[in-house]
C-alpha cells in the first residue's frame, strides 16, 4: 500500500468516526431534552365511564349484571369528573335517567360540575363494594372518592352512594343518585 491510499483511508475513517460521534451526541442530547420535558410536564389520567346500551327487564326480573353496570356507569358519570369530561358525564346521566327524574338528576350534576370547573379539580371514584336490593331497585356502591388538583391528590374520603332505579317500559331507569352516610 502506498502513502496516498493509506492517507485517504485514514481520512475516511476519521470522517466516519466524526459522523458517528456527532450522531451519538445528538441522540444523547435529544434524550436529555425529552427527559427534561417529561419531568416538567404534568400528566393526568381521567377514567371515562363505560358505555352501556339499554337493557331489558324480562317479566319483572332484573338482571343483576346489567343493573350493576348501570349503577357503576351512573356513579362514574357523576363522580369521575374533570373540566374536560363534564359534557360526557352529563350525557351519560341524561341517557340513564328516567324522564320524570331527569331534571333533578341533571340539576345536581350541573351544580357539581360548576364547582369542578370553577376550582379546576378532578374527582375519581374507586369502588370497593356493591350491595344490591332488587326488591326496592336499589344499589349501594361503597368506595373512595379522591379529589385531584392537577396531578396532586388533595383529598380521599370514604363514600357510600345510593343509586335508585325505576322500572319503566321493560327496562330500568335511573331515578336517584346521591351520597348516603356510613350508618345507612
């Protein structure tokens, strides 16, 4: 091999090494910037209620799974809220409630959603236990209600929620939803 060929090969390898080095520095720099962005950014997860289609009550008997799903949907719509999910929660309660009780349920929801919007908070309900009383068309959901300000949990309290249903036109409709005391 002569000197000129060796010099060309050496320059080529130095250029390749320089390109690899610059690429490595750029990749490390972009990873550092992404890590800094993720560290400074606040993320918040809001649980969205499931979608339950209209169910039927056959010959006056209520399907336990269906009523339980409706009760949980009503609870999630009422108590899993943030300023961004208020309209969806309202539409779920509007769909689940009976015509006679709809205005009262939505008034209660609007009062809660106004508070959530003004204070810029989010609430999340974590169910622990479900009790059924099919003779009275009632379901009690017991769990924890957590309140968040951005991603910081500010409160967590035990909550018992009574959901009353009313049979209507071969189905059951939400008649009332509200907090009950621990003794009830």
